[in-house]
C-alpha cells in the first residue's frame, strides 16, 4: 500500500494490532486508525487493535512493480511477543524473494528482534530500526548496533524528552518527529537540534519528519500549520546503499574542496569512500565555465571539518548560468547518486 509516511514508499502489514509497551505507545496512531477502519467495515481490521496475523497478505510484495522502501508492520510490531518466530520466517521468505525492495523493520521490542536474528542471517535488503522516544528507551540501541544489517536506524518519534548523551556509533539513520493528535505531548526544538548536531558529527543521515501538534514555538495548532521546518530549513536526508560496492552516502553531505579541470572536460567530480577504506571517483557534467571545475568529496570521517555543502551551493558567486544554479546542481547530484545506488552505469568510475 502506498504510504504517506515521508521516509518510506509503501507499507506492508501482514500483522495488525499490538499492545502498549512503553511511553511512546500512549497515544498510538495505529490503535486510533485501526478502530476507525473497523468502524468503516474494513475486513482486515474486524478485530480492531487485537493482534492478528494475516497469512493472506504475505505475498503482496510479490506483485509490486519497481524498487520501493517498504515499512513492514506500520500497524503493529513484527517482533511482538505473541508473533511466532515461524510467522516471522514467512515474512523473511517473501523479503528474500523480492530483492528489488528495501524493507524497513522498526520495533520497540529490541530484545526479541536480537533473539530472532541471533540464529538467522539478516537479508541484505532489510533495514533494522528501534524506537527511541525518551531516555528510558536508549538501551534498545545497544541491541540494534550489534546486528549486521545493511542499515541500522532510530525512530525518535514521538520524541518525548532530551536524549542527552546518546551513543550513535554504528547507526546509519536517525528519524525525529513530534507527536500528533488532541492528547499530543510537546517536543522542544533544543532536543531535536541536539540530536541533529550529534548525527552531523558522525556523518549520520538525519530526517526531521514534522513538529506535530506542538510547534517549535511551543504553540498548539494543526500539524499542517506547524509544518516540518527545523531552524528554518527542511532536514530530510536518507541513507542510500550501492548494491554493488556497498557504498554508504548521503548527497547532502558532499563537500566542495576546490576547482580543477579534469581530462579537459567541465564535469562535476566527487569521491565516495568504500567500506574497505578505498575510494571510487565518479563524474557528471555540471554546465560549468571552461575555466572552472567543481571538486566535491564525501568523507564521513572528515565531514564535520569540511565546509557546509548546501551553504556553498547557495552562494550564487560560484554559478554563472542557469544550468549551474544551486538547485539544478543539487538535483543532478541527487539523480547521479540515486542512479549509482541502483547499479546504473552512469555515472561511470574514473579510476
């Protein structure tokens, strides 16, 4: 099912219903939606929010086209204590058969997720995440970081307190959002900015989803009016994995380090670090003048010491025609990296 959740493309719910587990569950959106769907007569939700396994939904991804990010069990928790491991095995079988998709598994039950994968391999197209809504939930990160998933992520939504001194080592993505609804609890801007700063120092992708019912100014209003700007800007970055070289990168972290003409052409050149410590060099045309060459580098270890990519691109001094404007160039970078992540031959390695 196509999703309105901004950090995914589709949702897949072979399980519906759950039970409250921690502070983040108090105003559960899935519970409210399940009751609404039951009242509408939707057969899948005839049990309301009681945990229900849906064998008939298991094969849904087999009929999807294209490549998608898929949030698994957005209306439940795959690792709920009442879900048999044998049923989770069936979910994993479908995941293994649909390698074109990336499956995002998010849980508050980190211990049970770790128990399940203790004796099972994690498919390469599975992203594992845990919810960390407050200080008491930070222990879940330790269970997650030990697992060998291609992407490990945190969902700090709803963020209910300052997470303080938090260890983000071996985490690839942090999603943050405020709570919505009439009983929503407020989220403070300094909590979010503190997390964002920590991710930037480690080169971790950061995604701010929304303010929710309470705005950055502490005023209660509609979720739409409060919007998703953080310190006046949208901060919605996602990790991308290159399936061939296992390069992890985020186009918003690219860094300009100089100007040069390479091979007599005016091309955008940037560098991506591989897991084994080597680098791959690639290029795309950027419509620059003959005497200018834009060199950009992505180095997750040095990112905090480098100039800010977006700020430099926003400086119009570097661009002298419409095709090398900041927005045009940023879009070309995004498309270039997206294509590379899907195994396309353009851009091509220079070395």
